[in-house]
C-alpha cells in the first residue's frame, strides 16, 4: 500500500513573481490529484505552529528555520499509514530546500526499506536540493526520481503524475 505524505502552506502563494491569495495550497491540490490517479492514502504533515499566512513572513520564518537548523514540531500522523511500503512525499520548494515540517516528518519516522517518491511544487526552482536532503535523512530508503510541478500549473498536473507513476511506481509494493 502507498500513502501520499504532503505538506502544503496555507497562505499567500508566489505566482510568476508576485504574491497572490489562493484558496488551497498548490501541493494539497497536487496531492489530491495524485490520490485520485493512484488510489493511495493521504497523510497530511502539519506543523503545530502554523506558518504565517503572509508570504514575506513565511519566507522569514523559513529562513530562520533553515539558518538555525530548526525542525518545527508537527502533529502526530496515522501510525497505520506509516507502515505502507511506498511513501509519496509532496511539499513546496522552500528556498531551494525541504520545508522544515517535512524534515521533521522524515527525522521522526522510520523510513528504512520504504520506497519514497518525492514531488515538489515550485515557482521556477524545481526540486532544488530537496531530493538530496531526503536521501541524507533516509539513507535506507529507495528514493526515486522526483517530480517537479509548477505551482501555477498544478491544475494540469494529471498527465505529469500519470507519466511519473508509469515510470517509478509499482502498485502493490
Ligand atoms: C517560504 C517560501 C519559500 C519559497 N521558496 C521558493 C524557492 O526557493 N523556489 C521556488 O521555485 N519557489 C519557492 N516558493 C514558491 C513555492 O514553492 C510555490 O508557490 C509552491 O507551489 C507553494 O506550494 P503550497 O501552496 O502547497 O505551499 C517559496 C514559497 C514560500 C512560501
């Protein structure tokens, strides 16, 4: 069985260089799309202290977490889903890296023997350095090639996901 673990910032988004209000996070939309296509479970990663709604303030906090190596506390996740052998892992590219809440998730949970399929929404930076970070945090997992999705085009991500699944996802792992 497979679970889609995802973190999505509920706040302003950066779209083509300017901030805009959005109703749902891009990564949440991507995770829902992937769930529809793959039939995988959904598991939300959410920090206990929400990130600021305002884009610039969220960037400031992300910088502090990155520079001071802070891994923010997250809410507990379903223990059953952690047993799944395939973990999709979705997150926004933050400063070219994994958001702190996603780092916390990987540090707190045993990923040994899991297949990890990362996907990131972004506004130009692709996966950044995030896949290397996942490999460092999960040395005994099989981390597959990541799928970058432009946040502003997330509503058209079905084909990219389907293509990626065909290449890297074997159901019933
Ligand atoms: C704190 C912060 C840092 C970001 N840093 C980058 C970046 O370095 N490169 C990039 O391409 N996009 C960056 N973005 C844009 C997001 O990756 C993009 O808007 C993403 O789709 C947001 O997903 P979400 O709505 O699920 O949080 C950043 C956004 C935020 C809030």
